[in-house]
């Protein structure tokens, strides 16, 4: 059975003190009221080591929002996969559309990041998704296929098994627009089918595919009810414990 997951992506929000307070609140709430799915919070780098000290990672996994495409060396300001792992984090988000768009991360760069993350025993949440222009031109399928082929389809079946896919329609991130549950299910099913073409049905059936893009407590139950949607990668709604818990509870 593939894992159901709700992951929070804090992005560039929360100073250290506020971030610790939020993580403590989530830790307490979810320790008392056990979630019915895997929960992960992906925080800015500077939060990781502090939060790892008190987070019960049997209840909430900890992840970074990015890592470098180089192992170590003279790369001022970069944070390596090994550094991320050394904080106590278990996950890393790679390929987010904001990283692709604002920081020109190419499929080739992401391929290197994925390899280094796996080498350091991090589980990768790998983001794919099309822009509004691409969706309007009905090119969403070829876009997500190219993004998978460019950065993760080079992996062995065993290594691919450590990848969580997050489908995020770029046109629905922070815009308040959400793909309808039928639109989301359609592309999730397509993504699963191309994984099956590449790695076989068993690997495809075991791959967790999350939906990201203005997912909130009000629409999560309808999205999560779809057979190929295994949870969500949550942006803004992960910054308040009650909002995030509302989405997690969609699995109950």
C-alpha cells in the first residue's frame, strides 16, 4: 500500500522563533490526535536543526525546501544534501516551480540534486506541473512527462521508490485557483501510467503522488477521495496549525 502524505512547504516564511513555535504546536496537537496519514513539514534551512531536537519524527517528518547540486566546496551560501541530512531532516523538496522559475533550475541541475539527496539517504518530494499557458494549450501531459524524464527517470526502480511525486499546476499555486478534483485526478492517473510504462505496474502502484496548488481544508476531502491522489503538498495553509490540521484530518 502506498503511503498517504500531507506535507507542508513553509517557503520563505516564519523567523526561527515563530517557526519553532509552530512546529511545537503541530507536534503537540498531532501527538495527542494521531494523524491517519504521514505528515511532513519542510522548513527553511535555518530552522531544521532546532526543530529536529524536539520533533517526534514518528508523527511528523522533517524536510528541507531545497539542497545544492554540488557535494561540497567553494559554493558560498549553498546548503548540501549532506548538511540537510546532518540536521536530522529526512526529506527534501526538489524541483518546485518557484525554484525552476526564479532560480533557473534546469532538469540537469535537478537530476544532480536528486542523486545527491538519495546518496545522503533523504526522501525526495519531486515537484512537476505545467503553467497556465501550457494548460491552455493542452500540453500538461507532455510537460509533466518531460519533467520526470529529465530528472528522475534515470534512476533505478529501487531508487525511484524513494521518490514522492508532487503534481503542482503552476497556475494554481497561491492564486486561489484550484484544479477541479476531476482535473487533478486525470493528470495524477496519467502520471501513474507513465511511471508504470517506465518501471512497471507495481512501482507505479507504490508511488505516492501528492497534489499541490491551493489545497485547503475545504477542498482536501474531495481531492483526497480520488483514487490517484495520495495527499497534498501544502503552501500557505501549512503556516497555521489549525489550517494544516484541517487538511490532515481530511484523511479521517
